[in-house]
C-alpha cells in the first residue's frame, strides 16, 4: 500500500540536511509553476489505490515542496525537491522545538477534510444530524461516503437477501460477502436489531470477494434459490460455518451453488456483476459496507448499538 510506504519513513536531520544541500545545486522550479495538475503528472506512478493529490504548497524546508495527498479520506503531506527530481516520503522534525511538523500538518489537513465533509453532508442531512453523526462515529466520520440509492432499483432481487420485516419503513443496505468473517460477525449484530425493531429491514447485497474461495459458489447458491426464505437460510448457514471455521460446510454450499447454476433461470455472474457496479458507484470495494437511509455509506463492522444510533439519527425528523 502506498499509504504505508508514505508513512513508514522518518526524515532525520541528516536526510534533511542532505536534501537542502542537494537543492543548492539544483535549478528550482518556481512554486507557482508546480501546480496540482503538474504534481499529478509527476507522481502518476505513485498515485494508485485511491491516492489523490489535493494541493501543493511550500514546506518548512526551503528546497522542498509539500504535496498534500488524500487516501480514501485521510490526508497527509509528502515532499518533492524544488527541482522536481526527488520524492521524499517521511517526516520533517523541528529539532530545536522537538516537534513533528509532518504530523502537525497531517492533523491540519485531516481537520480541514472533516470540516469540508460536514459542510457537504449538512446540505444533504442538515447540520444537527451531522453533528450527532460526528459524535457517534468519531474519526470514522471523515470516511463517510454518499451513494445514490436509485441504483438499488436496478439490481436483480435474486442477488439481494432481505432480513427482518419486509414491510418495514426503514431499510439498511449491507454489502456482504457470504464467506467474509467480519460480515459473519456483523450478521449477529444485525439479528439483535431485527429481533426488537420491526420498523427496520436489512437488505444484503451479495458481493463475493475473489480471494474467498467459496464465496462465488455460495453466492450462486443464494441467487438460484427459489425464494427469499431459502436465500436467508443459505446465507445464515454460510455465516454460521464462517463463525465456526467449518470449511467442509462452506465447500458443500459452494458446490451446490455451482451445480444449481447449470440450470438456474438467472446467470449468477451477471447478477453479481450488477452488484459490483453498484458497490463501486457507492465508493466501496470491500465488505461489510453499510448504506444507511439518505445513502450514507460507512464501511466496516460495527456493533448493534452504534448501528441503531446512526439509524435513529438519520430517520429522525
């Protein structure tokens, strides 16, 4: 991961001095000419995995320019020499004041990102709801994305498993892999909510990950089931097997799916492909991912209590 590489190094006093000295013999490109677009072009081989250049400015060292980057909502600086020949990945330390200037700048950028996110979401949900969400989520608030829920209407119902009261007024969408350990863990939390809340239903959007050996076959098994009741049964059996590390059951469910697919009135691959496209449009490539009312997208496992709090905030008037 680029993020790990960018954060791994430490820019020591010796390296700082070397960079500054090297700069003395380098023809500097004026900062006003080193635009964001130019930085994107210069660093294109490093801008992978969701990394984006969001700004260019001067750094605490005269011969280094600061390039601010965003990695899936997290922001921090990297550095380029003023001659635009070297990328410096590490920290700048103020020796005299014993202060990590890179960490300080990262926090400033993060705070700015949170402010921007709040302003954007406030236009959609209102300031009061956003403040409450921020309190519940903490640092994870900055990772919120917004999905267009109209895309759900285009999905094949065979690729969705409905849990809870099908007539509930509030829907929580969950992008899930039937072989994902955290999805299986989340499943237990969702059951707690549905056991006491008849005003909420959960729609599981199947999203088998390629590195899970049995996920594709199990998804086909679910898609080719005769009705939602059977889809729920297969999914719960899969999650139970995941929790118990029962590889034999997972293998059996996948084999059944592969066999069903031969005579299924649906093409499981096409159904899953539609789910993939929707998930990507929602800004997620992993599981589990929860999509709350209003299209609020939050990735990762969370306990029932937190899920309920978020649902209540978003559905309050």
